C-alpha cells in the first residue's frame, strides 16, 4: 500500500488512517499544541544538543537525535540501550516537557491504549536525505505500552512493515502535526522512514522534528 504525498490523503483533513489491528495515524492531532511542543524541543536541546550517534557496527546515523525523560536511548560500539545519563554531558537527560507527556497520554487513549505512563522520549531531527532503516523497538523492558510518534515540519514517508524484516512495508505519508500510535499485536512491527525529500516547511524549513514517546523502564 502506498499513499501519495500529494493525492487524496490531504493533511488539512483531520481523521484517522488505520495501519493495523492496533496501530493508527491520528491526522493533525498535535496541531493545537505545536507552539508548546516546539518550545519543549528548544528547552531539551539547550541542555542536550542533537548529535549523530554511532551504531554498534560503526555506522553513523543520518538522523540526529537527543532524549528527554527518565531514560534516554543511546547507541555506540557497546550496543543499543537506555540510560538515565546523557553520555555526552554526564548529566541526567532533560525532563520530559508536560506538553509531550500530555499529548502522548491523550493520543494513546484515543488509539485504544488508556493508562499510558511514558518515561522516555527520543527526539529526532531529519534533514533532506536523512532516513531510518527498518527496525523494531525492542530495547524496552516490556511491550505492553504503545509507541507514540509525533511528526513536525517537513513531510516524511513512514514505512510500516510486518513482524519480519522481509515483510512488505506500507508507505504512509506523515505531515506536520500527525501522530502515529502502535501497540498490542502491532507493537513489534518493523518500521522506518524513507530518505527525506527537501520540501521546506513554512515554520521549520528543511527539517523534520519527530519524537517517539514510550515506556522504557
């Protein structure tokens, strides 16, 4: 399945795009909170700047990232893991902004996951050409809680696959303000982002800010 960036899937029309049994795109769900969300990003990056991390295989990620919350996701030669300390500063990760937490809890409830209590948030910055290869989110202690992913800035083509890497992935366009939630039977589905095209956003320019909020501990 492929949804066109310029076709009938109009980002100006709020609604839902069902991806699976327990996975959905909430179109424009974050738009009423954009000012608070971007302010939160500024606060986070003032304390823990974006950086390009290195994978255990020695590959430098094209997506720049940072974290907020009690736990932050990191990668280096020792592997993928969550840590309470930012390895770059030696200090705890910045606190998760209230707007992030409130949006995540409300979006999770809207998608059928009441009682979501997030403790970690990866904040990603994509620039033209940045991509994220297909992967599963498996570093969390349990998989009962959903993943809540928020898109701001330039549009992106989200890949949402199956339980195996080789399964065909749906191509789902994501626009400024969209929120994707997946959990339950869909929690371990492979997902990624195709290389970003340079389609500058009126406010954020040639970048996409994406944060994924989850319960990691």
